[in-house]
DNA sequence: ATTATACTCAAGTAATTGCTTAATTAATTT
DNA sequence: AAATTAATTAAGCAATTACTTGAGTATAAT
C-alpha cells in the first residue's frame, strides 16, 4: 500500500524522466534534428557535432525516457521520435525558452549582426505568400529531411547543391528559403549566397515543425517536377 | 563573430536551462504547486515534503531559469509562476509523460488498488455536469488556492475542515470533489470520507490548471454564499 | 574466412547536482 | 536593543552525469 507521499514521490520521479531527458543541450539538439525526420546514429552525431559513442549514449537516454525509438536495418540503426507529441513538446519548450530567456534573442542578434537583415519586416504576410504559392520556396535541408516532410510546393535544393541549381531559379520572383527552424543556419547561408548572386531572397524562420504547429499542411515524399517548373536532383 | 556551431551550442545551452529546471522531481512538484497559486517558501516546503533550505535552493534554480518569480512582503517571500505559459508547459510535460511512460498508470493503479473506484466511468459527462452546475462541486484544497482560482460554482471546503461542513452538504445530490489535479490525493481522501458517511461522491481528476486548459472559465476570489446555498468558513 | 562498418557498451575521470547542517541576513516583535 | 521568525547562503559530502577511450557485437563486403 502506497502512502500519499510515496505516491507523489513515485509520480514526480516519473515526470522527471522527461525533464532529465531534455536537460542536456546535446539531447535537445538531437531531438530538434529528429523533429525533421528519422536519422541514423552517425548522421545525428555529425549534425550535432558529437562523437558517435557520445551520440549513441544520449540516444539511449532519450530512448529510456521513451521519447525516441530505434530500429535496425542492416548495419544502420535509425532513430525517430516515438510520437509527434514529442516534437510538439520540444516546440513548447523552445517557445517557453524564447519567451522567458532574453539571452536567446541576444545570442541570435549577436549571430546576425554584421549580416544584412534577411527576414522580411512582417512575418504573417510572408507566411501567407508561402501558403498561396506566390513565391518560390526553397527547402535547403538535406534531401532526406525534405522527403520526410516539407512545405507543400517547396522544392528541394540542399544547401550543398545550391550552386548547381542557380540557373533554374527565377531572377524576377522572390525566393523564400527555409530549413529546420529558427536556429538552423542553412537558410541563412542560402539567402546570403543567393543575394550575392543577385537573387531576391528572404529567409523564413519556420521549419516544418513550426509550420505544422501553425496548422498548415505538410507534404512528404519526393517532389514532383510540376512545382515551379523546376527539377531538383 | 559567432560560428554556426558556436551559435547552436549557445542556443541549445539556453534551451537546456528550461530542461534542467524540470529535471528534478522536487522542482516539478514545486511547479505543480505553484500552478495552483502563489505560495511562501515555508508552505511550498511543507507541501512538497522538503526542508526549507532545500526548497529555497530549488526555487532559486527555478528562478534562474525564469520560470518563477518572487517578491518579499515583510518576513515572507512569495513565489509565483513567472507566466501562465509555465503552467501550460508543466501540463504539456505531464501529459507527455502520461502518454509515453506506462509506469505512471501503473503507479496510479497501485495507489488506487483496494480503494473503491471513485472516478465515474465516463469523464466527459461528468465535466459537462460540473460545467452546468448540475452537481455540488467541492474544492477541497487549502483556502488560498481556492481564492487564487477555482471552478465556477465550486465551494471551498478544505479537506481539513470537511468534518465541520458535513451538515451543509446535500445527501440526495451527487457531490463532485476536486483538488490540484490527477496526482493530488486530497480529493481521493475527501471522497472516501464522504462515502463513509453515506454521501454520493465522485472525484474529478482535473485540477484548475487542467480545467483551464480545456478552455473552461476559472473564477477567483472568495466564494459568495449564493452558490448551492452553502457558506464555507 | 577476413576485413570493414555502424553501433553499443564498459571503465575511468572530471564536473555537476542534491541534500544536510550550520551560519547569516532581513524584517518583525517584544 | 534583544529576541524571534522567514528565508537565504555556504560548506561539505554522496550520488549522478557527461564525455573520452578502448573494447566488443552484429552485419555486410571482399
């Protein structure tokens, strides 16, 4: 028979499993990456700047908290979020941090200083134009992440392959680049590269998880070449 | 100038401040209590079963993460959530844990075993009856928490004073008791006491934060004696 | 079979965290 | 002024956590 105190202790102990899982910067980065789609240990480790052994251990921690799941195909172990709710929770944590910790805005400002402003003055109109397909939308993440989920109508142009696709991009039309979310630097670099070559480009801070949270539809799979008349390889 | 890696490291470091804050069972219990309303250090320590010094330290940690704020009136320091969003975040964490960690359900089952079932078979109809005022609703938390926020129409009968109010309670009408939420034992004890005395009583698992999350209105301040014709002291 | 690859596990260590006790500060009461 | 109360802080210790290195396992390629 459990006493009231024992009961509460046991319950909060369980709740803290989730808390402990998100108490590490590395694990938060891994979760953020997994919000983009499933990945192998090696890829996650590389993206997050961790040793493979270290990433593996962090992933085990996340798995014990039941936030992620893994399965093995051949040599590779692919990790993925155990549930979309985990992504929603990550976004809730991120948003809470953004609202409560002024330091975050400061870090972003510090990173952006010296660069030209690349977000449009007003965010809502941009979202509306993206939603209506009134602009050319570039998904500059690695191809796998695009396939796992992307903004409908967006074309996949991984940052690394941007050079090869410059000829296909419109010079007269506004280009909107997005990547994983507000703290991903891929779209920032894409916009810089595009502007340096004379394109009209802006960055959308939202990633697919943010887009989904707004209630907007998400497409998945390969893109079909009907979009904006561009083939991406 | 911040490199991409430095930027990410700094950002995830910040995000982890929130994670670290909720990585401890004691701090989660304190947050849960603060979701009910502002409290002094001593009260929080007593409710959470912590020494005052220990509670004070945990509260400092929560304050460094900007999740709570404190101000001093005379000898007393009153802590409160820095924002309602913090309560929403706590609920999100709790719900995620409930969905992902089967152990929680097991702990609840273990606690409830041997007791008569006190939740109604269907939860939605109960909520509807509570909302319509079709039942007598008892708030069995300490009076301060009732004043900070309660279900409209509920009357304040702190568990400790339940005995004194038995005469005022209806014997023919269903009584619904609620407290802080699903892991608070006050309403469980209240229902047991009421049933032992022949009342028809059920427990509502929701606390005020859960109720608010459903989008239902929350009342605050002293109750007026028009409700159910009962005066509570 | 041997080698290579992707990943996990174990051991070791440095750093951090959690809790206690005791001292200290700040405001109030006597 | 002295004593009391609420809360914070400091010191100290045990427990936990984070990361590295090196070994071990499972699968695939040669």
